[in-house]
C-alpha cells in the first residue's frame, strides 16, 4: 500500500519545472524538496539552489518561450545597470550659519551715530620748539651785512628737547563733535655767529636760551562715514599760538689778534602771536575691542606778528661803556600743517591710556619788517632821519627774501577719561 502511494510522488519531484522569479530571472530544474517557506531545486549542472518562496512569482512545467527568455534577459540587464550606478550622494544636513559676532554688543563699542558723551585727555612727554626768533635775526643780519661789506658767519642753531604736554576735551553729540585743546612745546636753543671787520678784528656772539610755544584750538567735526572699523570726520577749527623767547645768556666778545677789545652782555626777548582757521580730517581706526588709532591732519592758515626787544651793555677797553636798546617788529602770514597720531588702549569702558606724536610746521611770508636802535653814544648825535628810512627800507626788502619756518614736535604718553551723558 505504501509503495503504490509513493511512486507518483517520486515522479512528481523528478520532473523538470520552470520557475519564474519576481526579479525576472527564469530557472529550470528539478524540485527536490520544499517547505512552507523555501524550495530546493537541482539545476542542470548538478548544483542545488535554495529559493525563498516570497521571491517566486509562479512555477510551470512547460519550457519557457523565446519571448519570455528575451524579456527575462532585458529585465535582468536593467537591474544590473541600476545596481552598477553609484547611489546618489546623500546630502549632508545643512548647517545653520553661525551668527556673526555683533561687535556693537561689545562693552567697549560705542554707537558713533547716537553717542552723547565727553572725552577729557591729558598727555606729557618730550618736545622741541624751533621758531624763527634769534636765528632769523642772525640770518637777516648776515645777509644785510654782506651787502654792506661786513661778512657774518652764522652757525646753524642747535636744539635740545624739553617738556611738552597737551590737554583738552571733546563733546560728542550724535554725528557732531566739538573740541577744545591746548598744547605746550618747549626747548633750548644754542646760537653762534662771528662778525669780521676790515681791520682784522673779530666779534663773536654766542648764547643758549629757552624757547616755548603755547596754543589753543577750538574745532567742530562731522561724522561723514562710519562702520565697525573706521570713522571719518571732516573738521574745521580756529587756533591761537603764542611763542616766547627770553634770552639772558648771550654774550659778545671782540678780539683783535689775541687781545680782548670789547665785551657785550645782551638780553633779548621775543614774543609772537599767530591766529587763524584750519581745515582737516580726523580718522579713527579700531583694532579689536580695545585698541584704537586716531590720526588727524589739519591745514593751517595763520597771520600775526613777532615783536623783539633787546638791550646791550658794551664795555670797550680800557674805559669805554655804552648801552643800547633794539626794537624789532615783523608782520607776517604763515601756512602749514598740524599732524597728530595717538594709539589708545581701553583699560576700561571709560578709561584709556595712549601714546602719540604731534607736529606743527609752517612757513612764513613777511609783510613788513621794522627795526630801530638807540644808545647812549648817539643820544646827543642821533642818526639822520633819511639814513634810518633807507636802512629800514633795505632791511624790509632783505627780510622778505630770508626764509623763515617754525617747527614744534613732541612724543607724549597720556590718559583719557570718557563721561557718558544721559540719552
């Protein structure tokens, strides 16, 4: 009974079947074993292949047609081509841009357009002042004497640094700034000249004396351009300068051969006053949170006068004494510049320390020159009026051809305090 039932089962498994896979592949073989989920077939080459029934589309006992085989090959080629193509790149998740650092949020930053505050500053250091006082008079005397036949040899003056300081305040109101500042320069000048005469005698004049200059300037500027790094402020101002030379140390000695023939004790006093407008540009460059560069350049247009007084006590051997007084007046204009650079470090939000340089320089053009001399020797026998007129005319002409410049400079260290005003 069992033998009769098993015979048809063996024939069923031994028969060739065609298996159509869902992926388009067509397999031909003998089904040798199957379960509820899998099927094993023996291929023509003797290899046994196990299939997942979920991947099988259908099973048939007939041979596949030519059309089925062709469609199977095309479908398999398409799948192979798709498999060979690289998968599309997976887009990286977009990173949210990091928010830029708002420099305006720094405690050291100031809104230049809306600011309302006052800055007060002071600085001190070393400086020089080189005015055309005695040096100009010596050059003028040398040129005039050369026309008269008495050559004068004038050495270039030497200068020594001395104290310099500056102070001021700036009031900021929105885009406008109102400034008031003062400067003081001082130095020491050494001058020397020699006068030769026809008889072979020599007069030597030498001295060292202090000189100083003070200035006061008021200006207004406007914030024409500003960003987080730089500010530009055109400026208009008006300045007053006072220059002073007081020489009580110059002496003059006369020689004839090795003999001392005369001795002079000179006292000179020069006072200069200049004033006029200026136009310029103020630039601020910020570097990081705490460093700040401030650069200023101004063009000066000045006019004024210089007044000089001198008295001379002269002793000639053996028993001669004379005393004379000199008066000098120069009316002139001047044009030049003022340059300033300061590097600030913000110690706190309202307190800064700075180091800087400052320079003033201008050239003069003489409008008029007058000089007079009176002494004990000519009280009873004064010089003729026409002679004095001619001498002053010649002096005035020569004075306009002698170049004259004024220079002042300093290197200073200072402090600045800022006071915030209520908005």
